[in-house]
C-alpha cells in the first residue's frame, strides 16, 4: 500500500464513522452494524499494511491525525447515543436471568391447580 492509499483508507474510515453516527441518531441498528463491519474491514486493511514501512509526508500525517480525531469524536457520539439503550437491555436481560433462576429454583414447588 502506498501512502496516498493509506490516507484514502483513513478518509474512507472517517466517512463510514460519519454514517455510523447518522445511523445511531436514526436508531437504525442494522445499518449501524453494517457500517461497523465496513469499518472493521478498512481497519484490517490498514493493519495488514503496517509492516510495509509506509512513510507519510507531514501533510499526510496531519490529515491522518485529524481523521483519527474525527473518528474518536464519532465513537464518543455513538456511545452517548447507544449507551442508554445498552444499559436498558442489560437491565432487562438481568431481570430475565433472575426470573429464570427463580423459576428453576422454586418452579418445582409450584402448586398445581
């Protein structure tokens, strides 16, 4: 991979992370997960080229730093949007687990009508 290709990968990643924010804001979880898969693919492509000795010029390095910062901001926004939902689901599943545990423990003592 050349340095311009590497920078383009980061640009693509930033674009995908922007779309992930939009999907999260729209509560479109399927689209969010699909975009996450795209992001993983790009990240793996960059990781695979890490041993290639790619040297970025100072302007390229500055752009990559800016893109990474942008993606970190997107990640924070996505976590803010999805956090409450994740916590609600965790609580719901926890209650369901407790209910199943109680049923397993005491269900056999239930009186028949």
